[in-house]
C-alpha cells in the first residue's frame, strides 16, 4: 500500500511539473511573439533608401537626385537630414556639397540617414592671363601665344585656347585687338581681348606690372564627419565643436574652399624686363 501511494504521489507531482512547463512555455511563446510583433511594428519599412544621380561626370548644370520608390513604401523625402520633408522623390542640387537623404514610410517612420557627396558640378569659367597691352618692334618675330596662360580649376581645359586672328603681320605698324577664348570640358568658356601695338619707333622697351594675391576663403558650409549616437537622439546635445543634426547625429561644420583674385596697383614704368604670370599682368611700351 505504501509503495502504491508513493507511486501515485510521484505521478501527480510529475503531472503538475508537466503542466507548469507547458504553461510556462505558452507564456514565453506569447511573450516572444508579442515582442517580435512590436519590433516589426516599430521597424521602418525602408531602412536605407536607394537613389540614383542624373550624372556622376563633370557637368555645368545641376545634378538630379531621384529616390527609388518602386514598392510605394515611402510617403515623404528629406534632403537635409530630416529637418524638412517633401512629397517629391526628386531633388535638384545646384552646387557642390553634402546632401543628407532620409525618407519616411507610409507609417510615418523615418529611415536611416544617407550622406550623398556632390563634387562634379563646374559652373566656373576658365581663367586666361596675359599682358593687357603689348608693344612690339616693327619687323620683329612675335607669337600671339607668348606670355599667355590658360587654366581651369574644375573639369579642366578642353584642349588648348583659341586665338583670333591666329597671326599678325609685324612688318606693318599698327594696332591689333586679339581675342583669346578658352573652353573647359563641360562647356564653360572665357573670352578676353589683348591689344598688340606694332611700332616703327626705334627706342627702348619699358615695362610696368601689377600683381594679384590669391585669397582662399571658406564658403558653402556643410555638415561633415557625422557620428550617430543614441544619446544625441535622446538629449539632442553633442560634444564641444559638434552640432546636433536630426535625427541622432553629431556633426562638424566643414567649408568648401573658394578663391578670389585681388589685383594691386600698377607699378612705375621701367626698362627691367617683366614676365606675365597667372598672378601678374604686364604692359609694355617702346619710347
């Protein structure tokens, strides 16, 4: 009898354990299912938006960014890191710099931020430098390309510059206006005129010049070296030197480097020969 009672007690105990394990399993499965559902529910439909550029080659026009929305999951688009949104998936970039792409899905949940660097826009004309006025001796040999420099700081020059007319008759005294034209590889161009004086007056050659200083300055600020942190999303504060950028980034402020040319005053006339450079204009005369 005692053995039979002992076996019954063990059987009931095992039954209770099995029931407990079953109930616990059901609860855990339900809990994990709920957490998984919440994770799926809170996850954006678009994590990293895909995009295309109208061109990655040098251009003197604008670059068009088109965001892919083939699945129709996206409701709005931001090209400034989530500060503002628009309904169009097309954005036109007019100058080189950094674009920060984000989108919101149809549930209004934001995606991750994607930085897009645009550095292939060239709207600057080439540069041509030479003596503004050149006086040469009657009957001398002279090349119309002498003392001329042409260059382009963007896409580069498209072949060499053009000279019209391409030659002059130095055996006849007179005054000529020569036109120089330089094109870069995207179609920007510069035209500049030069005066050539052919004189039959025997005398000394005098030179005067003026120098230019090239000033570099910071222009077109943009966010760079961005770091994504959870604390930034919560507190909207960043370490010293960084600025907060939506949604959860701390960024440094970088600048494009631009140049300007500042010309000085003309020097006095002198017999000391002076050569024109990219930062020096020279005029000559014979007396």
